[in-house]
C-alpha cells in the first residue's frame, strides 16, 4: 500500500500533474472568454502533445527517477512559459479564433495553479520523507551504492536522503581507505570497492554512484568495467575541481561531452536582454547627445590643435584589443609627455593617473569633470566592443602587470560605467577598484546594471570623483 501511495503521489506532483493543471487552466481561460467551439478540444489535445514533446526534449533526464518532481520555482516558470509560447505558435498556424486575451489569461491562470501545485508538492515531499524511514524502506523501488566517503559523497547522500521523489534506497558506501566501522546519517560503510562484484551478485543494485575524491579517480576504471559488464547503471559525479568562483555546466565540444567551468554569468535570457539594452541605449544616447557632441568638437578644435577624438588601443573581453574612443582632453602630444610624469603618479598598481595633469587642456578639464569626454564610447557599445555597464577597459600594458586574480575582470565586456565610476573613481586605489570590478561580475544581474546606471546620472551631474 505504501508503494502504491508513493507512486501515486509522485505521479500527481510530477509531469502528469503539471499536464493536468495546464489543461485545466487552458479550459478555464477559454470558458471565461466565451470560447465553446469544438476547437477548444483541439487546443487541449495540442497542449498535451506540446507537453509530451517538451518533456522529451527539455534536456538531461533524471537519473534515478523517471518521474521527477520539479522543485525549483524558476524551472517551473521557464518550463510553463516555453509551453505557452509553443501553444501560441500552434494557435497561429492552426488559425484558431483565439486572441491575446485567451493566451494571456491561460498564462496567468496556469502560472498561479502551477505555483500552488509546487507549494503542495513541497508539503508532499515532507510527508514522503516521514514515510521513508528505516522501518518503511521496503516501499522504495530502487537501491543504489555510493563509492566514496568524502565531502562529495556525503553531499550526494544528503541530497538523495532528502529527495523522496527519487524513490531510491541507499544501501551504503564503498571506500578505498576506510576499513573500520563508519556511518553517515545511519548509512553504513559496507565494504571496499573490490567487494562490488559480490555485492551486485547478492543484492539488488540498480545504480552505482561514483563520488570519489580527485586522488582516487585513477582507481575507479575497474568499477566502470565491472558495472558495465554486470548491467548496472553507473552515475559519475564529475566534480574533480571545486572552484571558488566558476560555475560548472555540461557542454559539448565538436560533439564530444565536456564539463565547462566559467567564472562569469551564463544566464542567457538576461544576457540577451542586456545586449539589446546596450545597443538601444547606445543609439539613443548618441542621438540625444548629438548637439553636445557637435559643440564639444568645436570647442576642442578652437582651443588646441589636434584631432577631436582620442583613439587608444584597450583590452576588452578576454583580452581582445579594440580601438577605444574618447573626446580628446589633453594636448595632442600627451602620450609622448607621459614618461616624464611617471614619478607624479597618484594611483597604486599599474594604472597612471594625476589629479592636476599638466597635459589636460582647459576645455578638457570641464569635459572630464562631467564625463562628457566618455560620450563617444557609445560608438564602442554599438560596435559590440563594450557594454553600457561593466569594468572599465584597461590598457594592454596594464593588463600585462595584473596579478592573476585581477585578470578576471576581463572575463566580461568592459563598460562605459561601473561600480568604480559611481563610488568615487579616482579617489579609490587600484586594489579596491579591482575588488569592485570582481564584485560586479560575481553579483551581476539586470537589476544591478539598472542601479549602476541610475547612480551614474547624479555622479556625472555632480562631477564627483573626477
């Protein structure tokens, strides 16, 4: 009876339950908007088909349980939104007489019901955890063994023990080093990996989960061969490295599976929105600033000989160099005079800055104070070399003198403004500047970009930190 109860609850709160809720939400939306034609059943049938296809193609399938109970709210929202968009495309192709009101109503009702279902499923998981005890473990369908007893293996055991939806009993651990009585959360050490053949021959073992530490990896090849030979599923936890900042994800390189570690944000939809905002923002910025740019160009030409724009090679994403634009604020031969002023540098690290730089012209001081000299960088944003918000682009010479940890600022596109820009600029020393750039990378979000842009406007008007 317990097994039937468990299987029923997992089905209700898994993909089957989500499909039923979704179909009900569509019917409610259609009825509330006055649609009663035969096509509503075509829409429901299409919705079910869409969910089946989505289930098959959505990505890696669960390993231990074919009926995964979805717990993260974000995943539920993304899944349901993709189903709604697919259904909208089907409605257009099939020429069903439904408008945006039906689809919008379906989206809202479906998300509300799915969120409610998610809350109920979490309560169900609590009930199933209580149901799954050492006295009722006979109700579990699958049995697995973990190879390893280190932190990785213990974290994995925690996840499985706290996930009754996996419907899996852990028999215990095999370990290369321990040969004494040892337990973790009431799971025993049941032997050495060399005992695996006898264990599979005498017990139900549905899966072998290899979660050994890095130094033991060379010893596991025999386990893979034995489990494969005896028909047991092998799960390998590919975490040979534990990075401080990078995030790991599976990927493909020329069709070959690989593990990718990246120390930068990889949330594609927000990054796509950021790219669109960059291009549109830069275009609007150039159009609005056009009169100011014309006046600035005229003022620069009237005060001193030389070009209006200052062009310089800077380091961008991953060190790729690009031509960087600013309004010229110094005398035309400023770069040649730089060596004579190095002893007056007021910044720590490889950066060169002087508060009262004698090379700066009168109009240049005004342009710098109110950041008008930075306006041409909108051209760099339009070209894709820069973003509106991001770490400031350094000189290649400065990059060559970076410490390894400082080089990580080049892992994202440079920006017109950043945390350094709105927190005092030249009043901040080089070390703190680098920490601010890495803080931006590690905590990036569209909301953070919006806050930095909002803080940039008053900082520019006040001329603070220039």
